[in-house]
């Protein structure tokens, strides 16, 4: 309640990206003081045994992770994990450093508890992210999300992704190929199976060569704006290539079902919409993927998750794990803890003793 009042009367008066940088300055300070970070984790981290889960070969204290986009450059992943998340995904990072799109490029839609962004993969590059991950003092599970550099054309896209893969494979707990952001020209064209197959195959080979002592899980993140037929095609390809998982979904270019007046939304311009307006389509894509890939592949649900009930619905629909970003922006410091606590309540109320038992289409353990 306090955070909602602060957000409503103070934070909304500050440009969204400015507020983000201000909060992140504090997080980076905490990242440098492990004792403070550990205390924060003791206060906010998921502690209920029913939340513990194993996915992608990793042991997680809870199934809710922070989606890519918040910590683009791996500046404070362990502090973010200490704020109640079971895992953190950094990025999207590109092979080459780039400033992103011109500002302003991040906008709030408070009436919808949503965001519109056209950040354009602003980041310091995958080399810088790799160095920071090597220097970490924490032990949180951290994945890396990689995208295409804006200046790189379609013919050189694979080489660009491979460069980032080689740098991050030794230091990331898992790797995500992002071909679904609407803010890099031509990026979503890579979701076509004809383009995606050679890209993912090259990334997999590079992961194996760059981290020969372990298997780094590989996932692909897709857009909610794909047709059902294209969702099926990506699912089939993931099975064919032996991918470890799929993240469903990224932001949407749609603007339907918003409470914010259409004229106000139009005035903000292009960008990806995130938050509750995305929830229905993301859930549809999740269910379609689970039906298509079967019960074993890891599916990470993302898009419109704001409550523990949302997270539980995604898990029952087939999500192995869930991710959020926009819900955290609107929910504040205690948000992830609240989501995990409600999720634990729902699991126990339905007789489950673990998250894994609750994942839809799986056989429940006796």
C-alpha cells in the first residue's frame, strides 16, 4: 500500500527511465556490500520448501524469476535475486555495445499497470557483461539473454549471436536467444524457422565448445504476436534441435484492451507493450506450446504476471518457471516475496508438495 501511494503520487512524476536509473544506483551500491545483500535475501528471499524447484539442471529457491530488460548489463544480479527472485535473467546484451533508441523510450500506462518500451537493446556489449559476471561475489542463478546488434545485417546475424554466446557461455547458468523484441529492425524475422534453425544450431555448437565442462541450457524467447501456426513451427523446431526450453512471451506490438485512452497511447509511439494487457495472449501461447512439445521441455511463462494467482495459473497451464518485469516495477521491493507467498498458499491448498507436481500436463507424484 505504501509503495502504491509513493508510485501514484511521486514516481509517476519522474520519467520512467530516470526512475529506473535512480533505483538501480541504489541496487549497485548494495551489490558491492555482500553483508547487506545477504540480509536482504534473508528478509525477502523465497524460504518456503514447497517453492523449491529444479529446472534446466539448476536448483532454484522459487519459480519466479526476474525477466530480461531490468538489468541489461549484469550490474546487480545478485542484489536483484536477494529481492525475492528465484533467478535473474540479465540482458538483452548484444555483441557490440550500443546506445539504443533515442529518448524518451520507456513509458508507463498506470491505468493498465503496463509499460511501453522501445529501448532498442541499449547495453555495454556482451564482453562487458561477461566480465561483470566473472567478478560476481554472489551465488544466485543468473541467465543471459542475447540479441542482435542493430548495425548487423541479416547475413551476419548468426556470427553476431555466436560472438555473444562464446563470451557468456562460461559464466551464464543458461542462455536465451532473443529473436522477439519489436525494437530492433528485422529481429523478429529471425523467428521464421528457416532462419531460426541455423541460428540456434550455431549457438548450440558454440555453447558446447565454449563451456566443454558442462552443458549450458539453451532457450529461445518468442513473441506473442506470432500466429498459432508459427508458434507450432517454433515448438517443433525446439523439439527437433533438442532445445532446453522456450520463454513465452516477449512484449507485444498490439494495443488492444487498454484502459488508457487510445489517443494517449498513440501519442507514445512504437514499442513493445508489457504488463496485464499481455496476459491472455501469453497464456494462450503457453498452453499451445505445452500441448505441442509434451511434458518434459522447460517452458518459462512471461507476460502479464502480477500476482501469485497469475503465477499459479501459468504453472497449472504448463509453465515450469515464471518470469516478470512490469509487475515488479508497479509492485516494488516486497512484490516478489508476496508473489511467492501466495503461490505457496495455492500449492498447498491444492495438495501439492512441490512446484514440479503442479506443472500442467505432468503426472502428479503420489
